[in-house]
C-alpha cells in the first residue's frame, strides 16, 4: 500500500513507483516596509542622575499610539507635464494632483516629472509657447466638450401656457441634467420655437454652448410637453435619448445623421 505524504511547508507529488517526491521548500520573501508610528509612554520615567542609566520598569514600556502616519492624508504632488495630457494640460504646465494619480497616470508613463527647482528652470527655458497645442482655455475644457457633445438635453415645456423658447429655459434644463450653464453662453437657433405645440413633441434641435467665452460645442435638445393636470400628461417615454428623433428643422437632417 502506498503511503500518503503530507507537509505544510513542502510540496509532495507521487512518482511512477508510488514514492513521494519532495520539491525544495520555498523561502518566504521578506520585504522591508517603511511604517512610522508615533508613540507616547503611558507612564513617564523619573529623572535620572547625571551619567547614570535610567531605571526603567515594565510599566515604562507600555505605550499609547498617538498617530499612525500611514493614515495621514497625503498632500498633492506638484509635477510638470512633459507632453500634452488630456484633462491635465499641455507641455510645461505645472499641475497639482493626488499622489496615487500622479504615480500611475503621469510619472510612471513618463508624462510628467517632479516639480523640483532644476526641472522648473529647465522647462521654463525649453518649452516654447507655440508648442502648447491644442490650446484650451482650461484643462477640463476638452472633457467638458466631449460630454456635452454626447448629451441629449430634455427641454420640458408647459402644455397649458403659451411660451417662446428662451435661454433661461435651457439654463434650467441644463441644471436638471447636472450642468451649470449661464444664459449668455447659450445660443438658440435663429428660427424661434413657440408652443405649446404637440407637433414639436420629441423632435430634436441644436443649440450652441460657449465654454469660458472661448470654445463652442453644439448640444442636441428635445422638446417634451408637461402638464400640471395628471389627466392631460403625455405618456412617459422610457430612455428617450436612445430612440431616434426627427429634426425640428429639416435643414439639420444631415448633421443629425452624422452625429448618430
């Protein structure tokens, strides 16, 4: 009968003749971890005489934890971008980001360096103003343009009172969608949109939003009528932004087809 070999530290396998073949044991990998704990003696020792060793008892070796530095909030790192990075800036820009984000997204890929005195001086002398392309008014503009260009804004209008679409209607609609857009940054179509008109229900039109008075982005909008009387309300359309809509102005038919 073949015996069974078991060991917690050694890996065993059975050979062709039933004997237990032992593989060499693995040595655990020990890595040094830099941890700092700030402690305080619970019982402070008394004064000692000059040139004498302090007399410490067991009670003097009881400590209370004052602070674990691993739990301390880390400050942001200042880095200098070595090339254009979407959402951060262009070459030569000095940005302050969280340490984890700086290591993973900027320093390790070689897209940034530490903002030391030498690096600051070097990049101030080497970076040319003309190389800062694409030039945006802020680091978050490109991401904001991408989000707004994919947005289909629901413009809810009254079914009972006559109205003419104004920028403040769009401002409220943007606020409902989670965007803060001032009225002066909203440009409506040249042809006025008036209602209530059920022929406009669910139809799509475009407006232009100006970001930081510099960049412009077209935003798709759809008219939805709403009534204070529950009996007059239109049926609710689930996920209307996933459905194809007719353009409010026939001249925009080609532009809507290119966006879809």
